[in-house]
C-alpha cells in the first residue's frame, strides 16, 4: 500500500497541473454520471494529501476523495503512445481539467464529498496527525499512541487514527532504527520513546529516498 510520502508526492505532481483549471469532464466508478456531471465547469482550488488520502477540492466546496489501498493507481495521462490507460476494472477514474487529464484504475475508495462533509466523515475525521505535514503536533501523536494502552507498538504505529500516513515499510524502519521491539505494549514505553518513534517516522516519510540518499540521511 502506498504510504503517506507517496501520496504527498502524488499531490505535489498533480497540484501545479490541476489547481486553477476548470473541469471539462469527470468519469468515476461509484459516482453516478448525473452527479459527476455537476462538477463540470467548476475550478480545482486545491490538491492535498492527508495521510494516505488524496483530496482534490473544487470551488463549490466539494472534494474528490481517493484512497488507493493496495492496488490503486493514479497519474497524469501522457500524450501519444507513452501514456498508460486505466485497466478495464470496476474502479476507474478520468478527471479532465483544462491542461491536464488525471486517470486511475483499481481505486477502491473514490467518492465525491459534499461541501462540509469532510469534517463529518468517519473515514477522514478520525485520522491522527499527518506525519508528512510541515507542522507536526508531537504531543498529540504521543497522546493518541498512549491511548492504545496494551496494543503492541508495532500494531499501534499502523493505526491511522493515531498517526496518519505510516505503513508497514516505515513502521519497520522506525522500530529498527530506534531499537524498539515491535511486540512491546505501548503502555510499557515512556513518552520520550514514543516521541522518538514519532520523530523518526516523520523524518523517514519526509526524506527523499531517491539517488542513494536514503541510508545516508536516515542515520543523521
């Protein structure tokens, strides 16, 4: 499953191509054509990531919510023979905005949220602090982890209601680098240890893992 860093990179790639553009068409599985058509003519005002969730916001307050889970794929359609098309599966997306077309396939969560619905939505409302966010409330992260009591820390780190964005890869890296046994209950770890885990996970998710910089930078 793509972790928070991948979704933030995806949002960063889409943002300059979509924001400010008017929607020419929207075709999405699980969104009725009559509803999707009401987005046409509206402007994209923001493309954001929250944990593992991609959010495309429109000027009427509605939000296109995408979660890729294990197999989902989203990207910009490319010209001529080099671009990839969505596979013929039940979950597909094609968002045509002036200057760019976003396509996707095998997307299990694809919803158009009404204005104001995001704050009431059970899937988004309960997310913990985003570990990739520029400003991270470490105290809130520790409080949310501490609330998980006897859960093994290896399980607790993966719960998105505690920390949003982390998955198996960065969970394992974080525990290894901080020398914490994943089977130890949260209740047996000090606040200082929990805070160190939060900081390490956030750092791992934020760094550039390309060009051989990964091992050099995580050990600093």
